[in-house]
C-alpha cells in the first residue's frame, strides 16, 4: 500500500493515490468476510448523501429536490435512525430476543448474526459527520475523500474514532504528498511498540485472564484479584497496542491519527481517567451525547442525569449484555460522585486518589470482561472473601508478581506517545525499533484477536 501510494503521488496522480487507498482499505476490510463490503459501502453512500444534502455543499438538482422535500432536521433524524437501526440489528438482535424470551416465556430462535468488523466505529464516525453537517460545520463535499475518511484502513477495525475536521485537511494537503523519512521512522517505532505490547504483554496476561474467568465459582480472594488485574492489564496493553499500531501505520502515509491513550492507569480521578482512556470515544460521548442532552448547563441534578445517561449509552455501545450496561452505570455513578465531591471543594492526597481510582476501574472491568452476570458476581464476591487462599490450585503462582510488575510498568514507564516524541533517527533508536519488530513478528504464529474487534 505504501509503495503504490507514493509511486502514484510521485507521478502526480493524486486522484489515483486516493482511489488506491480506498481500494486497498476495502480489500483489507473484506479479507475476513467479503460479504460485509456492500454493507460498508451502503452505509457510506447513504450517510454522505444525507450529510451533503444538509450541509452548505453546492447543491445539484437531486440535492436541492431532496432538501425541498424534507427539512434538514428530518434528514438528520433519518440519518440517525438509519445508523442506529443498522447497529441495533447486527449488534443487539440476539440480546433483544434473549430478553424477550425470558420476560414473556417465548421461544423465538436466536438469529446468531455475525457482527461486521468495526461497525461500531464507522457508525459513530458517520453519526458525528451527520450532526456536524446539520450544524453547517462540514466543508467536505467530495465522495472519494469521504470514502477515504471512513474506510482508511489503519483505524477502520477498532478506531481511533475519527473526526472529519482533523482528517479531511490531511488527505488534501500537498505537504503530505511526499515521502517523509522522519514520519517513516516514527511510524515504524510506534508500530513496533504497539505490536510488542499486543503479542508479548497483552497476550501473556490474556492466558491468565482466560484461565481464571473460565471457572469463576472456585476462585479464592487472591485468584479473584489476579483475574481482575490480569484482564485490566490485558485490556490496556491490547487496545493501546492496537492504537499504537494504527497511528504508526498511518504516519507512514504522513497522516496523523488522534492520540487515544495517555497513561490512563495514572489517573487520580474517574474524570481524569476518561480524559486518558479511549480519548476519542470520550470526545464523542461528550460532544454528541452529553452536551446535546444539556451538559452541565441546567444545574447539578440535570448534570448528574446527563452523566448517567451518557455512560449507560456508552456501556450499551460496547456490547449487547447487561454486564456492559452495568459497567456504564458504574462509571456514571462514579462521575456523579466525582462532580459532587469537587463541588464541595474536597480534595484527597494524590496517592490515595490514585488508589481509589485504579481499584474502582479494576473492579468495573470485571463486569466488562465476565461472560455472564453470574461470573461477574462470582469474581467480585471472591475479591472480598477473606477465606482460605488456595495457592496450590493455581497453575502458575508467579502470576501475582507478574501482575505487580505489570501495574508498575503502567505507572512508572513513559507511554508510547512520550516515547515517540523522544524518538530520534539515531542508531540506538533504530536498533531498538528493529528488536521490538523482530520479537513481535516472531510471535505472530500465535493466533489471537484484538479485544476491541468485537465492538
């Protein structure tokens, strides 16, 4: 992709370079299951048509007729309904049927729909585009560039969630048309760090997390804490590793994706945590759900209601299960308490504030990870059960020290963004990059998935 892209740009075939990126992105997306390419394209064409009709685009006859027949608000509502219905059908049909059968004693067979990769991410991306088009904040009317914005392969499967304002100018900037070796070096450096985080660190903790969560009923207190913490570490190194790889690959093409993680486990409040964790999702929830609901403009009670609603929706977005809803509810409650605490002018010592924040986040991740509600409650109850510690029952008791080391790594080491800023074209950094890349590639024979593919 890289060679073809810059070869076309070198020969002044700018349009061809964009077609090349879009085509390659579609091939990349369809490699797992080609049947979902038409779904992605239909989503793109419908959203672009609705968005351009609402925006200040030079109106052709069809757009003018469409706007004459329907108001901008009606078009926006149609676009939102289309995206939410698409997501609901593929992601929540079985969840609805399970609950329907349970409540009414029915026996409607489950559909077992296979979730298209990245549907949550490209749906949120396009909802933001529609809302901004309605506000006349969109200045992009070219279908090909819009397709590139949505399908751009580094981010397509698991984010970061992109905003058109930060991406469209980059795709059109002539400054990005030449191969830049500094970006090549920084991109490979970030990609190597991300790959290492995924295949070495995240997959290491994943083995333990899978082991513990496979039999939650028999966990003692130490094992339950090991279960929660191994997943807490797995999730961070897995998802931040993917983000590093996405940002790194994109830098090779001179395109800068937004930072998505900033040492979230160093947070000293739950508000601080959401400013550091999955930052592009936090931005979306704030700009397109929390603020439209009223934000903090209508008094404390309404602020708390808006916070709760925003994070319950965030929980539902993550997965079709009551455990995800409850995870979002927990974070909503924590943010309400955080806002109330600040309003009274209270302040905790930094170390104590971090301790409370980290342990709350770790506890909430149990509901995010557990296969069932029963598994989640088993782990949480065991975490506070002061009964016997059966160290002989664990297949590798060294996990406790490895968990401690993993937590220390998240607190003491610089994050990948800080490392990337320090990166220089010296032999030391080049050798370090090569070493990480070689180790990562050697571990690619082990099959594992990125956690956020399922969202």
